[in-house]
C-alpha cells in the first residue's frame, strides 16, 4: 500500500522525475516528464536518455552523473548556471524572449535495495517564473543605471556622470601626455524663447539641439546637458585650436537649423567657451575656465566662441 501511495505521489509531483540506470537508459518517468516531452511511456522507458534529449551535452552530463554516483552526494544545477537541461516548452508564454522552461535540476544517487544496482534520479523543477522575475529585476536595475547617467529630457549624459567621465579623460590625457580641451555652450536668449513659445516648445528645442549637436561630434567626444540651456563637451586628443574649430563648426551648424516649428522659422544661436587642460589643472578648474570663457562670449555680444585666458577674464 505504501509503495503504491509513493508511486502515485511521485507521478503527481509538480516537477519532473527521471530515473536513469548506469548506462543512461530511462527506467522511469513521471507524468510531468510525459506531459512536457510529449512522449509516451513506450517511447521513453528503456530508451537512451541522450537519444531522446540530444540537447543535453553527453560528456558534461556523464561527468556529472559519475561524480554523483561515486560520491553519493546530490548535485544542483540551477537555471542561472544552465537555463535548461531538457528542452521543454514554457507553461505560459508571459514574454516572447524565453521559449523554453527554465529549470532547477537536482541529481540524486539511488541504489536498488536488493540488486544494489545504481540509478541516477533527475529531479526537474520549473524555474521559469524565477527567471522571468530575475530578468525584470535586471532590466529595472539597468534602467535605473541609465537614469543615474542620463539627462531625462535630452537623453545626453547628465552633469554628474559627465563629470566622472571628465576625471577619467583627464587622467588618460596626463598619462599619455595627450591634449584635452573642454567646450561649454549656452543657447542664446533661451529664457526669452521659453517665455515666447512656451515650455513645451523649449523642451523640444533642447531635445532637437542635443540630437543635432551629438551628430556633429566624434564618437569619443563626451556631450552632456550641464543644466538648463547649458551644454558641455569633453574633447579628447584635441588642442585649443582644434577645440575652437569644433566650437565654431557646432555654432554655425546649429544657427542654420530651425528647432522650433513656427512661421516665420525660429533659429537659435549659441555662445561657447573653450579651455585647454594644463597638467596642473583640476577638473573643476577646467570647467570654471570654460565657463568663464563662455561668459566672455556672451558679454562680447553672443553667437561667438571665446577662449579662456587670464587677461580676458581680468578685463
């Protein structure tokens, strides 16, 4: 009676049970295995495990099996180590990325009480929900990481992350004795544009200008929204003259674009300041110098590029 109860219990377990003999032939399978393999008892029992489930790496599984049978210790194979052992379909297609059932597998050594023949019991649990929630968690963490680095309006680097990257670029420039320049620019009369056309139009302006400016720079240039209508660019391997050329090219290109849909077309200009990293400069000093040069460009009439120098700032 106890034996029949145990057999019935194993048949109805919410997981798969496969019993393999020492030759990797299937001696027993429960209803879970039949259901998800879509094979009958006649097609399963007595057949080679590897011929029915060719997705299982034979050499790898044999090593696992021999280790368990020799040590008489169970071994766990989690879905994080190997997404699945047997290629079973998912119970519910809750997303389109995971087609097969994620599985936690346990290998258990058994011995027949009379014949002392060794068997391997393979216990398979559906871990699809665990895998799905883990994937969602990773996605959320990735989104948070992006949020920590990215300006929410323009999609550019935010100020904090950009400043971290500036420190790395300064260290690289000093190590390899390479030039490094910094450019800061503002949209001229942005407050007036915001007041005249509204916040929505101003936001669209910032987004469009950011996209266009990114297209004018090299892949290794680091563009960020510094705050409000201010932007900053780290220009690696760029001399002061090179930075002036970049700043003027950006200034001229942006002045030719109509970023606000309006008739007559509304065009914007920018004022920019550039500074060159010196070996004694800190990141804060480099930023301050570019900012002071930007202030000089505004004071001189806007829509122009100024370079940092002590004489100009003193005046």
